[in-house]
C-alpha cells in the first residue's frame, strides 16, 4: 500500500511540475484539452467527476504564470481563453446545424458560428482568469481565488450584451437533482463558485507542506461540501413533494419537423396536417383523443407563417379543439410597424387559444437570441448585408415584460421561450 501511494504521489508531483512549467503551445494545449474534457460534465453526459481532473490543471497553470512577473496577467488571460475556447466548442458545436437550414444563405457562416462564436465567448473566461494574479495567494486559499476568477468570467458571460449563460459551470451540479437545490439559495453563480472550488481542490494534493500542512484537507472539505449539498437537496425535496392539480390533463405534441419546414410557407398545409393528426391521435393513455385533454401544447416555432393572419389555420385549430380544451402554442406575431420604421413589428410569442380560435392570452418573448433573432448594432450590420438566422428585416422585437400567463383551468404559469430558460436561470 505505502509504495503504491508513494508512487501515485510522485506521479502527481511530476504532472504538477510539468503543467506549471508549460509555456506557449504546451500551455495552450493543456488548457484547450482541459476545456474540451470539462464539457463532458454538462448534460446530457453529466460526467462531472471529470472536473476533479481538469480544474486542478488550471490552478497549476495559473501557479506557473505567477513566476512570469508582469506577464502573469497576460499568461493567465491566454490560459483562460484557451480553456474557454476548448470548452465552448465542445459544448456548442451543435449550433452549427442551424446554418444548414438555409445552406445557400448561411452555410458559409457555419465555421464562424462553430469556431468564431466560442472564440468570442472565451474572451469572458479570459477576462476572469486575467483577474487571478490579482487575487492569487499561496497555499490552499488560492482555490478560492481560482473559483472567484472563474465565476467572475462566467458571470460576465451571462450578462454582457444581453448575456449568454448557457452551460455555466454551475449547471454541472444539476444532476442528480438533489445537488441542484442549493441554487434556490445561492443562485447559479453561487453554485458556479462552489463547483469551481470543489472540483479544483485536488490541486493542493501536490503542494509542499511548507505551503499546506494538510494537503488532503481541501479535497476532504470538497467531498464534504458535495455531501452537504446532496443532504440539503434531499431534505428540501422531501419537504416539498410534487403536487398534481386535479382536473388538468396535458398533451404535449412533438412533430419532429425538419428544420427548414419551420421557415417554408409552402409547407403550411403539410405542417398543419401533421399537427392536427398527431394532436388528435388516440392512444392507450388517452383513448378518447383530445376529449380528455384540458391543455394541448405545441412547440415554440410552430408555424411557417403568422398565425393570426391565416384564418384557415385558426379555423383548423378551432375544429380540432373540443369545448373546454385550450391550445398553448408558440408562433411569430406581426403587429403594426413602429412609427418611422421600415419593417414590421415581429415578435416571437406564445398564444393561448380556445375551441373558437379566440386568443385568450398572449406573451411576447423578452430575452432574444443574439444573431439568431436579432443582430447587435442591427441597422449598421444590415447595411453591410448581414442578417440574423430568422431573416426578419429589423430583427425580432423583444417583449417589454415577463409576467405569469393566465391559463384557463390551470394555475398561472411563467412563460419561458427557448433561450429564456437559460437566461432566466441567472436572475
């Protein structure tokens, strides 16, 4: 046992020395690899224990940068950018599929989205890491300096230019659900700080005893923190059991449409036909189809047209819904253009419709997706010939407020459309 433990300690020491002495391409490679591997901690894989291996590498890289004097800030910023770039490419590569919906118009932008987007977002991580030398201390306390620097970069990413908080580090503690309950007290940024500190703690295992008397203590405290989070979550969930509302029966319809059908007006008849057929289908759970359903729910980007400008589509919906059943659906909405504007006032919205096709409630999306639904500096970039993926001249217009939506026969619900789920979680 003792020889094996001594060998492991020596191996860890050699790794630490190799990382702290890394410069240039080697430093970049380590940070990039750490970022890409860290993405495995997020959904749907949830391999968050891997962070016990990747985040200590970052602490050691920052340790090594401290010996560079005035260049420490730049070295740490470079490390943060490389880590962020590797992390965001691995997390957001799937966004490239959006550019293939209209290949002729947007295909050439795919490398910009898959590579350029993460390269830009990683600047926030770089800013956070650039603060590390200003906070850095010797010994175990530097784990908190690292956590603070990383959290600062993540917070900045979640707020600058309307914010892009997807896959903030704190989300790795979303599974199992017991760990996520602490967000109710400290929020996603508090959970991000905890995650950074917990998973970076093994970095002290290789510290000299002159700096850390008990190098194993931070890791032990980190494990205790995870146990405490799980215990708090279990207690909170056990005291707040799920309550079902009597008399409410939901049916969620997922049509699995090809992405280009959602923007192709000529597909209108096929889209409506598929929606009607799937929604009214009789199943073993619902042998009477929609007659036992109180709320039918359709997707966010439901129609390749403006719903309220198509009377025949509203008539089809009215014919589909039995009395007492309402439809909750996403749809683009067009209003009168603002005074002096050259384009229509287009919103991404949620409608609540009854069996007569009447609009009972309406919500306009407040937090829009940059470059997807609007362009920063919209008028200037449009004059250069650029357009967002929705191709709406002038961009989608954001709603002015977020408030609970009244649903007949059900409790009020706070509407969140797509990106708003991630953006709202940092509030």
